[in-house]
């Protein structure tokens, strides 16, 4: 193998990912009542929606100026053809 092929082979054959160590102990489950969970959910819900009121979104539904110009030009051309047809 030449130098380039050797470095590519070393790059792709290296499978060293390290040593995985499990945690010392697993966190225990905490039992909560329905009322506690409901109050936590309501406070989270209140925080999220109170912050959303202060966010302003940009209006993405604006018609582009080029579309307005093309529509206006088409309307003028149509009216011009109607005026020519009425004069004959």
C-alpha cells in the first residue's frame, strides 16, 4: 500500500470507541399524585403560553410586489382589449 491508501485504511479500520461504563446506581422512580402532576402541568402550560403572547410573528402572507405589478399589467391589457372591442 502506498501512503494514501495506508492512511485511508487506518482511518476506516479504526473501531476504537472507548470503554462504556454503566452508572453506579439507577435513579429511583418518584411516585406523584394526580393533583401534583396536574399542578406541575398547569404551571408549565401557563409559562409557555404567557411567553408566547410576547412573541411577534412576521406576516408571511403578503403578496409580493412583482405579482401585484403583473396582475395590474394584465388587468390594464384586458381593459385595453375591451375598450378596443367596444369602439369598433
